[in-house]
């Protein structure tokens, strides 16, 4: 099955699932991230040409809209397990890093089922769980991956022992440190119907991007996930319809 996807926003579809829009943020940003040439360094993650085009449009709408205070710290969470959230998060981070020269850090906060290290085909020996108990700089636990400006903070080898720390003061301090160290931070979180980690992390971010699996996720499940986020006063930046089996007509993009 191909992994086509789209950001469900202003397509006339969001009312069938939920209301979602890119919202302004009041967080004081770093200086604007300069745009880099797309051909400076080839993408290292495997995507078909059509997938790259769609991912580029998704990244543009979320992070690089001219004249907007675009979000810098974003949580990516599926409505349910198996939505391909880690796949979307990893490729979103790589595409963003290919379009800006500013630093991008992708963080695996899915302690119960970490997957970002597998997306990047690397080990998971030192990561976020270690940073939550070690006072050293967060840079010690992140590593450059694929590009000069792309960094990975994996979950850590003993991450199964640390899920309770998601809501700790230590986690909030580490997220604040990530915001200072990197221009963009993308956080891969557990599915919303499996844990409240995405909601907790979303409170320390500019918002949450919800990943919905095409032809699988139920509308009621998606609505409930968004209602839980909104009840917790967490911003919903949009939804990604993942694993579409048909390409998206250009006329839909033209309406954005």
C-alpha cells in the first residue's frame, strides 16, 4: 500500500472529522529560519516522488507560511496505534531540514513503542529517558542524522522504565532546553487513544498534528481524540491522512 498523505485543512473535509486550523503562537521565536536550496543535500529517507511533493506541501503549510508566526515545537500523535505516526514524523523532520538551514531535532517520546531510531536505521542506546535522569546538556543525548542540521533524540535504551516522567518537571525542563538548542523540535508521541502522553506533551508545544490512517481510523475515534486535545486546551494544528491509496487531486491543493 502506498503511503500518500495530506493535511486535512480548508478542503471542506474537516467538518466531517473535526475543525482544524493552523493557529498563531505567542511563543517568542528565534530569528526567522533561512530557507535553503532543496538540492543542497539529497533526502536520505526513502520516499516516492509524489510522496516527497506532498510532504513538502505539508511542511510548507505547517512551518513555512510567509507572514505567520509558524510553530517551532510540534507534537505528532496518531488517533490510534498503527497510524504510521513515526513514519510521518521522521519524514516531516527530514523534509523540513531540507528546506531550512536552521536546526531541526526529531524526538522519540513514545516510550512504550519507540520507532524513530528504526526509521533512521540507527541504534537506540542513549536518548530522552537518559536525559531525564542525567544533568548533562541535552546535546549529549541527541545525534546528527542524515543532514548537518537534522538531529535525532531517540527514546533511550531503558525507556520502558520512564513513562511516568512524561508529566514531570524534568520533562518540561528538557523540552524548554530543546527549544533553546534547536530552532524546530518535532516530537513523536504515543497514540492518543492509548495514553495521554500526546496531550501532556502538547501543553509544552505550540500544538499537535494528528495522524489518521486512511481506510482504517473511524471518524468517531478521530473526533474523540480531537475533543480530548481541545478539552485539555491543546492546539490542534491539523490532521494528516496517512496511507492513502490514491493520489490527491491538484484541485484540492489549489483550494488551500
